[in-house]
């Protein structure tokens, strides 16, 4: 009986399932498990309900017509993998990074805590999914607090509320005897519990190249639960890219300057940072905001009247001029010194058993950032000044041509030079000689003014532009190398730059020294070719002879070669050099002489400076007469100075090398010489230094037995020391 009951129950359950009361049906009655091709998988239920059914017979009996197979459902796209961390990278964490407290720092080091903050912001944003509050937003919310130091639970809770972040990074950067100590911690703003911390020491160099800061970033990210990839760890254990380092450093200095209220210096640093690293959006933003504020012409909210307004602008213009006056001195203009390792030899002197050896050297700007910063700064200030509509009334319409402070001559032009000392060494380490070469550099301000009868009414009609002098190409010439000291391999060595050891000059940013082969591998290596091409267009050149010069620049450096062909001569009479104020002659030239009109090659111009190479053997009659030279150095290699060569200039002192054996009549006449340094036994013609106030040098030199030394004139008599 029990068996019958169980069988009845089983049959009842099977019937119920068949009738649709259950969730399963017999296999032959199951609905198709695929949708028609026209039905999109995402709308499967809706499409099945509304699609037309196959035709049915009149009696309504359903025919089993299977639907065609649907296309397979594509898998969801893969989540892109971050190259710097695995997992979620602590997504959902929010963090405010405050400037570490600076301890024992000098004024020059005051920017370092801000630099540390900037690197932390960049690292923790790049190498994790942590939401880091940007510095400009942080500065706004921090204005609501009275202190920048956070130590208590109440402090952390307060910063969490106003910045709307869950964590805050605080700490200190302390100057020590051996470098710096960095101590930071990340604190939960709700509980004041420390989530991560770091304490370590680093050298000044490790701080400068960010390795000391990145080491802390790596440690903090690990403690925050970020699973860094091998690539992420590799980048955090190395130095930062030079472009990023320079840009972030300039930005930090700008933020620090802004806190001290120095508007012009702040803007200059922001311009620098944005030019060095255009991807540094914070620098671009800060420069834009400050430029717009200055360009409006308004200064502060406390300007109550016209006199105070003018006084405020005079203060800003003075600040601008003082800043630029220091800027053109320190840091040094960034230049690249590029030299060729291809040695060239000249004709053998069989009598002396010597041979001249030379190699090419070039000086060119390392970047345009330095000049661009000055240009942008001056133009921004000028636009703001013009926006006041008061420049004429205030007597400031001709700024910056006419400055408000004394000695601000950088608004006209600047011309200077590097003195390079090079050495040639053989395989045995024996020096074959040292030679110095002077390589000029500079720039001038292109300022166009409206025409007008009154100077006060003239206005700038174009933005001020700064035009750098072209690339300088010259030869370092060792004129007489002893043949028996020459080995199969000779090495060129840069000894010093402006009296600073070459290694120190390069490390301090004074100038970068590199071989041509190394330079061409740099990111800016193509600039060498571009600079040469631009420079060569200034000169007419035929079969080794310079025939033309066309440039607005008043300072000219004649190249030693053009398109690989040595410059061996200059058609002086065809060059328009009357407006040139300084000229550098390359070592490929051997003589400076008459032009076709019978006067000196550079006679009657505006020369205030000339660089004469040691390849010159003779300076002929009246070569530099009737100019405005204030000093001149006669280098080794010159044997004769002909009559009137430097007459009627403004020389007060001359240095004549020991190689000079004869000096012609009135060679230095018409000057105001008070100091003459000369070698021994030089043959002098009459009245070497004759003019209305100085005479008798030649006679005194004779009476002294033509001894070498420095001779001085006190207005009455010559003496030797």
C-alpha cells in the first residue's frame, strides 16, 4: 500500500511539472535558448514578446518551428591596466598634501619645502588612484585656517572638513650638517591616526634631482596599500627627468616669491616654469592668472587716487628693473659650448720643427627659456602700464626704453663674452700647450616707437622682442706644437670658463661643455644645424671669403667656417661695418689690413670692442683707427703692429704680447694711455703713444733698455714696474 502511495505522489509531481506548474519542462517542449539574429541580446525579453510568431494552422495547434541561432554575446571590454600599479591603486582615498615645515633653511633655500610638496603631489597622483587635492584649490581652502601647522586631532579634523579630504600629509624638511632630513606622515583626518610615515636623510644633490623625495613617495605609497608595478618602482627609485626638475623648481620658487609679495619675481618664475615644461599645467595656470591681473592695469585695492596709483606703478617698474638687472647676472646665461674632436693641422714650420693644430668650437644658446622669460615679463608689465591710460600724464609712455632707475641698460643691448682655456695633451699625458679663446654672446631689445615730436608722446607700437646674437663658430688654435711631442692620439681638454674650472662651470649651470658627437644625441641636438643655417644667411661667402654682412645686430662674430668651408679672408671694403660696435675675428683669419679705399679695414666706425685671434700675425696701417675702443689685448702670434693701427680711439690701457717685435709710428696716438704692458726688445717707431697729453713713451722705453714690464703714466712722467 505504501508503495502505491509513493508512486501516486511521483506521478502527480510529474504531471504538475508538465502542466507548467514547475520551473522545468520536458526537453522536447523547451523554449529555444537563442534569440533570432535581428533581436539584440540586451533586449531579449522584450523582443521575444513582440516579435511575430510563425503561421499556425486553423485548428490553433502549435507547430514546433525552431528559431535560428543568435550571434554570440561579446565579452565586456577589458579594464585597462595601469602601468604603475596593480589593483585599484587605493581608489576612493582623498588626500591633501601640505607644505612641509622648513627648519634651519637659508633664504635661498626657502623654496625647498614647496618643491617637496610639488613632487609629492605629482608622485602620489601619478603612481596611484588616490585623489590628491591640487595646490591651487588647497591654497584657497587653507585661507580659512589661521595656522599651517597641524598636530592635534582637532587640527586634522578641521583640515578634513574644509578641504573635504580623508587624509592629510604633513611634515618637516630640516637642514642638517650633511644635507637634509625629511620627515612626513599621512594622517586620517577623522581619527587623527597615522596611516603612513617616512623619515630619512638625503644630500643636497638628492634633493635637487628629486631622488630623496621619490624615495619617500615610494615608501608612503606602499604603506597606503598601493601595489606598485616594476615600472612604477623603477621610476620612483631614479632621478626625475631634467625638464621636470627644472620646471618644478622654477614653479616652487615662484610660489615662494608670491607668498613674500614680490610680484615681478613671481611672474618671472611662472613664465620660466611654463616655458621649461609646457605640460606643467599649474605653472601655465598661475602665469595666466597673474598676467591677467597685471595686464588690467590695477594695483591692489588700496589705490585711492591718481598720485597713489602712479606711485604704485613706479614701485612695480622699479621692481621689474631691479629684478632684470640681477637676472642678467645670476644665474648665468645658459649656453652650450660644443667642440669638435676632429683635429686639423696646418703647414709645418721646418725651421722650428713645429706644426699648428686646431679644432673647431661653437657657442650657442642652450634654450630660449631665459630670453623668453625676460621678453614675456617686460611685455606683460608694459601692457598693464598702458592699460591705465595714464602713461602720458605720468611721464612713463617711453618705458622701457627710458627706465625709472639708473643703470638699467639691459633694455638696449647686452654684449659679453666667455673666456675659454683649452689644453692639448698627448698619449703620455704631456701638455702640448694651453690656449685661451674669447667667445662673445649677447642680445638686444628690438623696440619700435611711434614717430612724434615730443619724446613723451612716443609709444611702443610692437611687443618688445629680444634677439640673441647668432651662434659663434671659431677655432682653438695651438700655433706651434713641437713635432716630436705629437703622438698618434691627442686629446682636447677644456680647462676653464671665465676662470672657473670647466667641471665646476658645467655642474653649476654656468655653461654646458660637450663634444659635437654628444651634443647631436641630445633632444635639442638639431638646434646646432638650425642655428648654423640661420647664422650663415647673414653672410655673403665666396671661395673662403666673407663678402657681405646683413643683420640688425651691432655685434658681429665672424665664423671660422661656413658650410664646412674655412673662412680664410674678409673683403673688408665690401662689408658695411660702420655701425658695428663689436667684432670677433676667427682664428682662421691671418691678417687685418687695408681696404681698397686706402684706409684701415675697420677705420672710422663705432667699435667699442674687438676680439683679435692668435692666428693674426700682422695688424696693418690704420686698421682700427678712429673708433671708440676702450681697451684691447694683442694676443700671442702677432709680430707687427703697423702705423696708426689703433690711433684716435679711447684707449687707456693696452696689453701687447711678447710675440710683437715691432710697432709702427703713432700706432696708439690720439688715445689717453696711462698703462702699457709690453714685452722686451720691441722696435718702436716715433711717437708710439703721442697725443696732446701723453708723449715720450718711446723715449722712456729706450732709456729703460727696452725691458719688458708694465709702464704707467701719472700725467707727467712714465714709470716702469
